[in-house]
């Protein structure tokens, strides 16, 4: 074998490495895989938000319907316990399953013309619709139109008199020391002697001289018309939640009413 033959039999040089293929470009006008993934994530986020919001609204509606509801205080009739503009939380667990008690601050539906002609705030457009919807589901406080808030003084069968020699109300013969009455106000400017009918309660505002309550709606003076039906009671106001500097639990003053006997024993 010649030298030339040995040279010709050498291994040929290796082939160059294959060229990396470049990703195919999407046809013009069609989304890339990246944009499709982003759109999918955005849609999933929207679905999650809508689901969470819907659950929150349903839960809020159920809480408002069966447990608690916020209310707005529209007048001065419960000063100084509550002042105009306060927001309170009302428990709907009273009067059932929890019983009413003397001293409770209660919200009830107007029995008929107690409020008289009250101006109605008209809200129109998108803002009005949104506000009404949020109030309906319980995310905003009820503006209290058609409702009143007073303190429960007498339960069914109670004998209530104004006033004794000390100028105090008496319930079933027990004289009441009423620390919740607005300073400077008498227990009542009206003299009365009534018995609360069955299924009804007697209510009075803490600002006694500026409260349209049971006293002013009992023309016969026997308690039958001035007392409100228990079926009209929305619930018991338990907490002032706004403004923040007035946040407080609303007491039923057991020290005032704790010594009052049942009507049969009074």
C-alpha cells in the first residue's frame, strides 16, 4: 500500500452539528401561546373574584336576614344613649329565640303614623341603585325609614305609673332610678297609669321631652293603643359601631330593672 493510499483511507472530518430550529412564528393576527396563557390566568382570576364576591353577598344577606342588621339613628329621641348619625347593630335573635327584657333598646316598625310625614331621601342613577342594593344585602346600614328605636320599659302585663312622690316611674310598684335618661329631662312630662296588654310592650325614648313614644300615642290612657305589638319588633340594638369614638355596648341596665317583679307579683 502506497503512502497515497494510506492518506486516502483516513476518516472523513465530522459533519457540522445540526442547526437549532427557530420557533415558528404565529400567523399574523393569531395570539401566541404566552398571550393565551395570560388571558387564561386573567379569566381564572375574574372567575375567582366573582365567586368570592357572590359568596360574600349571600352570606351578608343571610346574616342581615336572620342574625344582625346595621341601622342609622335619624333623630335625637334616644339622647344621650344614641345621637343622630350613630350607627348601631341590631340583633335579630331577640325577641326569639332570646326573650325581651325591660331596659332593652329595641328597633321596631312604625305601628302607624308615629313617624308622621318624614322626608324621603331620593337617590337616583347608578349610585342610588348600588346603595340600595348594598343596603338590601346588609353591607350598608338601613336608613331607618319606617322604623323607630326606643327603650323597652314595660313587658306584657306590667303596671306602669308616672310618677311617684320622688318623681320616678314605677313598674309593678317598684320605683325606677333611670340613669339613661338624658340629664335635665324629667322621667315624663305626661302623667299616666297604664297596664301593658298581652303580646305588647311599652316603650319610651331616653330623651323624654323630645320623644314620640308610647305616651303620646295612647289617647285613652290605658296602654292599649300606646303599647306596640311584639310582632313589629325587628330586634334589640346591642352595639354602637359608628362613629369610632362612640363605639360601645348598649346596656339593658339590669340594676334599674332587676328588682321589678313579674306582673302577677307586683
